[in-house]
């Protein structure tokens, strides 16, 4: 997937519900689980601990 956002434009994802929504959107666009972290960090600053907990629970 080709998407890139300048660092100053990135939104912070710290709430679990926001991280889950972002993951669901990426998955609906065909993003594989192995590529999620790469794709989500192109667009957002992500709480990586929360992200890892969510992915491990899925």
C-alpha cells in the first residue's frame, strides 16, 4: 500500500478503540497481519504496547 504522511501530520493512537478501528480499516483494505505495524506507523503514532496486546489477542 502506498501511503505516506509527514511526521507533523500524524495523529496519535493511544486508545484501544482507535487502534482497533485503524487495524480494522487496514484489514478491510487487504493488509495482512504481518504488514499491520508497518502500515499503521506510516500514518499514525501508535502506542506499541497496546497495539501488540490487541494483535496478540486477535
